[in-house]
């Protein structure tokens, strides 16, 4: 996995850190896939990862863990099996799958992880998994999303993090709640949190300000705002 970072973002983050501001990485990536980026940016942690299911320290310690129960995870896995969809889970920061499919390789390359074929996720998973991901064509996932949200309403969160990833997390778990946990740990008021352009409409509606996404100078804008 090659790390492609906007030089403007790296420079802006250095300015922010030099001013004594705490910067927290908040990502849907698994911990092993997020860690190289965080280290490259010189952040000290903690890291919000797995779509907010976990908050981790740089040395791998766990500050918050809201996983999907084994029973609920198997409901999603059986749903995917019945429709011949690729589905994956995680155990001890390992990406585990039942079949070696192209979708697994596509995800693993993007996430910077190694595929572990286990044969039977029912036996290979632990009591919980941070999240489950169905990888498929964007048009297929767009079709499935309303159905899976109805099916697991009140029991699981379901969202497309990218057009070809349909992710399932605990109802206790999302990046917003994990970021709220981190903000409380550092005594940061929620009013000091900004949203990224392209976020869900309800996020944008609740934000006082937004910044452009990665590669579009958003971190520089934030630095200019914070340090003016």
C-alpha cells in the first residue's frame, strides 16, 4: 500500500500540531490499515477506527470497543451467503473471509491488509467483530441498502462507506459517537468539531462550518481558521 498524502494537508497538520492542538484520526479503516497513515502524519493518537467501533492507542491498546455480537454477525453472513455476496469480518485485527474472491483482494489492497481465508466465519470469529463488510458493485449495494436497513433496524447500523463497501456496525458504534467519546476524554466541546464536505446531510445540517475533503485543501483551511 502506497501512502498518497496531499502536501498541503501534511504542512497544515504540522502547523496545527505545533500550536499545541490535539489532532485525532477518525476513519472507517481497520486499525492495521489506519496506523501507517497516522504515523506518517506524525499524530500521537488516539485513533478512531473500524467506522468508530474502536478507539485505539498507537501501541494497539483499546480505549473503546463496541463490536457486533457473534449472533448478529452470523445473520449478516448468512444473508450474504444466500446471495453469493462477498462478506468479511475481523478478529484480532485480522481480515478474515470464507472464500478467496476478487472482492477480498480489492478491499485488502485498499485497506493495506492481508487476506486470511478461514473456511467458516462462524468458527473463526470471536464473540464480537468490529464490523462486517459486504463488497460488491455499487449498483448492487445501492439496491441492498434500504433492505438491510429495514431488516436490521435498531439492531445494526448499515451504511455504504464507499460506493462498493456496505458496512455493518453495532448500533452503539459510529464515528460520531466514538469522536464524542474522544472529545470527552480530552474535554473538547462538540462545538469545536467540524464536518467534511460530502458528509451525510444530517451531519452537514448540524455543523456550523464544513471543510473540503482529502486532497482539496480542507486541512489548510482548518489550520487558517484555528490559527488566525
